[in-house]
């Protein structure tokens, strides 16, 4: 009888984790969700407290059979899917479908795929978080209700094959309302007055100084009258304020800020960014890429200090602690960062290297 079976959702993740665990551990992948709502049916019993009806898809039956056989042979089954809602739901579905027993099942989560993080997770197992599972189920049920109720209306009124979603339907509504506001807006013309003055500097050399009138003038006649009056006017500088300018670096990446920056600097689509980030995470190069926290662990801060000292010198070390302002954000989670700060470069595809470089530079900054 084998001692330990670890189940993750991704085969690439399984391969990386297997390198860190000894011969007493076997690591297998569920290849994502192993069951879902029935495809061609509504599959939600609204009369019975919105109870969902799940099925194992045909393409997952072979995997489920294999996992069942391996789970029966193991003393302990470790459910090691991701730490978000979807990951928790995958762990719960595995527990239910494989008919696992509480005494032989342990749930573990980790924010990065490193040997230290995996071993620490195994030392601190927990139970399946049913609140996270319920959150995922509620989201999935809402998707199905909105999709099944609204999509047929779109097919009749707009165009066949269109889909309505829990999020996109609301987003389209907001866009339409904003567009209506734009169309209803009535523009008003106004004149802006800008002047260029030749001012002597400390050495008597004339330099250009730009100034702008603080108000807008409504009519052309009024603007011309003002300009005529300026011809005979004398202009003086009443006061000069000198202030130090302080520029602070941007906070470490969350999922949304990584997507924005990758689009701006690398031209990546959202899907492309998440696909590349997933590969970087599964190969152990970055921490988990779905997060709304800008928090960095002490381990990451210390690793950054060492990397900065080595690359640039100690005078550039200035640690900052960013606070997450997003309501409900998980402060225990971390921002997206490299797992090893000393690795300024990695091996991989051109896309992986570019995205990793973006993440490494943001974290170091």
C-alpha cells in the first residue's frame, strides 16, 4: 500500500511538485474540474434551495477511475489544488466523487511551488473550506441561471449564438448607459489663452516661460478684447514655490495590474497574460497569479534586499510595505512575485521571459 497520494489540478504542477517530495509520495493530476453541471440541461433545482445536479463529463471518466484506484491504495490523500474558489471546489468535488474518508484526507494549499512552500503546507494541513466551495457553487449556479434565461432572448431579439453572462450582461448595461450619457452631452465652445514670456535667468540669458489664463473665455469677441488689453499690460511674477518631488514605485502586481501592465508594455491580451503566468507558476518561477493582494512576505522582502545589495549596492535598499486597499482582499495571500528574487532571468519561451522580467522588475522596484 502506497503511503501518500497528492492530487493537483494541473499535470505541469504535478511534475514540478513530484521533484520536491520523496518516494513516499505519488503526485497525480485531475486535469481541472472532474465534474460540472449537466451540459444540455438546466441542472439546478430551484424548488429545492437551488440544488445543483452534477455529472462527470465523458472525457473525465478515465481520470476519475484512475484517481479512485490510486486513492484506495493510499494511506493518506492530499488534495493540493489551488487556494482560490475554483481550487477549493475542485478539492471538494474530488472528495465527494472519490468517496474519500475524513481521516485519510488532508487539504493543503501553497502560494508558490517551491520545496519550502510544499513541505510547509504538508506540515500544516487543513480541512476543505466549505465557505469557499459555496462561493464557487453560487457563482456557477448564477452563471447557469443567467445564461439559460437571457441567452434565448438574445437569440430572438439580436442574433443567434450570442451568450449572456453573469458579468458581461451587467458590463454591457454599464457601457450602454455611459454611451447614452455621451450622446446626450451638449458641448460648449470656450477659448483658452496661453502666453509665452521671455524671462531673464540668473545669468541674464532669456528663457521661455509658458503661462495659461486660469479661466476660459466664452466668446471670440471677448477673447480678442482680452488679448488687445494684454498688449499694453505689464506682467510680473508674484511668487516662486520650490518643492521637492518624490516619486514612489508602483505596488507589486495583483492579477488585474499585471494584466494591465502586460497589455501596455508587452501587447499581451488578458487571456495570453494569464496563460503565460500559469506556466510560470506551475514551473515554480512565480507565486500564484490570481490574487488581489499587494502584500509581500518577509521572505520576499529579505530576498529582494539581498538581490538589490548584490546588483546595485546597499544604498539602494529601501524596503516598503504596501497595504491592500481592495475591500475583502486576502492579506494572508501575496502579490505576484518571483519565487526566488536572486533569479533576474529564467529559462523559457520568449513570452515567459518577457512576463517574468516585468514581474521581477516590479517586485524589485
